C-alpha cells in the first residue's frame, strides 16, 4: 500500500522545525513516517508509512498553519486543461465538496502564484458546479488545491473542522489605524487562532481585567481596551496617550519580570524580549500563584534548535505548576522568530 501523504504549510524558513514536529507528533500517536523539506519553500510533505492511532490535527501543531491529507498530485498539468484531471479525481473520490480553495505557500515563490490561484479557483469552482460536485448546503468537506507551480498541484479533500479556517492557515487582518503599534496584530491573531469562538465570547467580555507586561507603547493593551477590558500596563516606557485617554488603562512604571498584581486578573499577556526559558518560568509563576486565570505570551526563539527549545519551555512549565496545564501554541503569521503561547489551568 502506498504511503499516505500530507502537506503542511508553514512559515518560510521554519520547514525544519515543522518537519521535526510532524515526525514527533506522528511517533507519539503510534505512527511512523518521514518528512521531506526544501528550505524556504513554506511547506513540508509528510509521508505516513504507519498510520497513527489518533489523527494529526493542525490545531495541535505549532509550526504547521495548514495540514492537508492528499488524495493525489499532478506534477505536469497541461496549461490548456488544468481543470479536467483534477475534476476527474474529485469525481472518482465520490465526495461532494462545499467549495474549493487554491492555496499557495507563504514564500516568495508562493507570492508569485497568488494571481494564478485566484483565477484557477474561479475556474475550478465553475467546473465543480457544472458537474454538480459542489454544494455548500450538502457538504462539510472542502476541496483544497495546493499550487506549487502553475502545473504542479496537490489535491486534498478535508472536513471544515479538520483544516484551518483560513486559506493557508493565515487570517488576513487589517491594521487598525488607532492602534499604537503593529504588534497589536499578534494578539488579535492569537485570539483567533488559539481560542475557539465560544472561548472568545466567554473570556473577552467587557469589564474583565488584564495585565500587559512590557506594554509600551500599547499594541497588546489596545486589544483589551477595544473590548472594554480594564488593563494594567506595566512598562518603564511611555504608553500611547490615546490609550490612557480611554480611562481603561492604569500605567505602572515597573519591571515586567518583577511586577506582581495586587489582586488576581482574568488575563496576563507578555511580549517581552527575554530568554524563552525565563519567560516560560515567569508565566508558570503567574499561573501557579493564581495571579491570572489565563495568559498569552511570546517565546523569542534562538536561531538553532527552535523546536527543542519550545519543548524545553513547555516541560519546565508543566514541572512548575501542581496542576494540569492547557498549553496551545502557534507560530503565527504576524510572528517572526517566535511562537505565541496560550496557557491556562487544564
């Protein structure tokens, strides 16, 4: 039997970390296989030689933004008829699809394919409708086409619940002009990617309280203020006057790594530049002491051994608290050499 194959989309330059994580995730689930990578391609191909006991899910992976189970690959499509062979593969699968996404890598090569992807997606959707293979009211499965080039396309069919809800796993966010820095997009994306819709509704309510460590000038604080959440901004630097004028921000000039709140808060967030293990230890202290109910923070990763460093930080956090932790992490689109982590009592 041929190997099952999956395509994982990742940030260009993070292919080795994505491959390490995929192989590890496969192994801990009782499976076996190997990952193929090409530096700066923005994707990893996982060959599954022994199926795992539990399915790999993109929500559980840090460096994969999208994870697609392939049903076929066309590496030499005729530019005069790209639709025909793919349409035949969909019909042979016997699956009705809700819609079609043509996705490309988050890389320079992928960027050059954006216009093609939009055009081909329209052509593919028209053909699927014509053949009555696409009906949003009757299907919860989507056709995903990963374009490596205009003639090399991987074909996947995935349930909506099993794939990222954005093309390429990237929520396209618009920078709010009133925000004091572009770092605000990191926390906005973290809320979307790391929390479920129900969790956002319950945990980001007006009147709640938050602490932003290393807040200056207020990019992360802004995300709380826009939700009418009272925030203590901890930083020796200045905060944006527009945030202070809201009456929702208390500015405390102090070292974010030494600050302790006078009473517990719902949220603590941190985007400070420090060694990852020190950040992880401090976040664990906040949770262990009950200073916050939940936290979102960034781990600024080293240039090498980034996947092992994340594992070390998570292990230290689990060791540092006397209860189970719910840890979720993702290398976000708006991150750079870092991963963003959500943590709360499990």
